[in-house]
């Protein structure tokens, strides 16, 4: 299986240049554009389609800090989302419950200002989490990274829910 970083000629690192990723993606995806295979046989068209799928998956993975961190852990044979590994920091778990309850309270009150603050707060948690992950990859602290990746997933899901709520209210 092709390493996603190699596919785009990027260093295997959490810190990537998103502009370089975008440029490499556009270059790769252009090679397999359907117009280039219009006169080819079905096998070649199928291979081009598979390559396009791989390129899109690789791009989406590397573009997202959450997916990129999880992928980097996978390359080290660590599954950040292993269902058998349920160990989480108790303070974080309690904080999860409190944040969910806060969002439910904001929703029931239709509190616009509260929702704005909540989104800003989760945006900051995501930003801080990504910065911590980036630092920890420099020192190969994979267990700590795994825990932060799980937390990042929670904050991103919560942020998405809050933003969807904001969209519904507009």
C-alpha cells in the first residue's frame, strides 16, 4: 500500500505545508482525470478510478490534523481508536460530560451568545490540542499523542454539532 506522504512527495511528519499538499494533490489528480482515459479500455479506466480514489483519500487524510495524526500513529502500528483500549483520562471524561451538558443547555435556551462562546471555546481547544500533538510528534511520545488524538476527535465532533446548531438557527 502506498504511503500517503510519499504519494504527494511530502516528509512523513505531522507538520506539513498545506499549500504544498494542495499543489501535489492537484498535480496527482490531473494525471487520472477521466478525460485522459476516455479512449482507454475498461481495465485502464478502472485503474485510473482506483488511483483517483486513493489520491482523494490520501489528500483528505493529510489535510485533516485529526486524520493525519491517526494515520501517522497507524504507520507506527498504533490504532488511536482501538475499541478494546477504553482507557481515558478521568478529568477529560468528566469534562466531556460537562461540555455536552453545556451544549444541550445552550440548545434548549436557544442562547446565541452562549453558542458563539461555546464554538470559540471548542475552536481554541482544537487549536491547542493540535499544537500539543505537533510538539509530541517531535519527541515520539506516541501514547500521549494517541490520547490527544482521541480528545481531538471529541472536540471536533462537538464543534461540528455546535456549528450545525448555529446553521439551524440562522
